C-alpha cells in the first residue's frame, strides 16, 4: 500500500498540474484576445487610410481640372485677372498641403471651393462661354468630381467614427494605448455652406 505521504505528494502534484493548465489556458486566452483585438484595430485603421486615399485621388483629379477651366474662362473674360489669380493660388495651396494633414486639406479645399464659386459667378456673365462644348464638358467633369468627393468624404468620416470608437472603448483601449493607436481627424468642410453638395452648373 502507498504511504499517506506519497498520496499527499501525488495529490499536490496533480493539483499543481491542474493549476498550471488553468494558468496556461488563461494566458492563451489573453494572448489570443490581444492579437485579435490588435488585428481588429489595424483593420479599422486600414479602412480609414484606404478611404482617405479615395478622397485624395478625387481631389488630385479636381486639381488637374482647374487649370483647363481657368484657361477656358480666361478666353472670354481676360479682365477678370483677380479671380483667376485667386483660383490659381487656392489650387497651389491645396496641392502643397501634405496628404496626411486632414484639417489642413479641408481648409485648403474650402478656399478652393470659394475661389471656384467666384469663377462660376464670372462664367454666368458670358452666355457664349457657357455654350461652348469644351466648357460644358469641363463643367460636367467638375460636377461629377464634386459628387464623388462628397461621397468619399462620407465614407471616410464613417470609417473614422468606427475606428475612433474602437480604440476608445474598454478594454480595446488598453491595446490601442499600448500599440500607439491614436484617434483620426474627421474631414470636415470649414464653410457650413459647403456641407451641401456644391452646385457646379455653370
């Protein structure tokens, strides 16, 4: 027969083994949760970056369109030099703003919107200009771009909302703070009038 001391030792070893297994399981659960949460945050962040690149592409297309529009209007209204200079400068400021500067981009694009509104006002005074095929095509292209920019902005802001919520909610906020994940800025249009889809019917 086994001695009482041996039985006690066997029970102690069995209990220690169970405790070790429990600890290992808990550690594995925590590690799995951490990895899953971190990957989830990265996925949300990547959606934000992807949707911002969508806005950036549309803005660059608009920047490329502006010089042709200015030259077309200039052919009919050469004396409106102040308006042309304003549009050109606003475009240059928008193009020089770093892609990562969301607030700066919003401000610069708002200035370009206002400059283009002045250009539209000039075009209204020249029916012959509005009737040209080139001007009508540029107008359609600009209108389509404005719609696409607005749609891209809504998608981006929705993704930012989801990402910011994700990294601020406990316990995911622990992983976010440890991983250096920070909140992203919304792409807000500075001028309240510009929150509506701009009318670009020249």
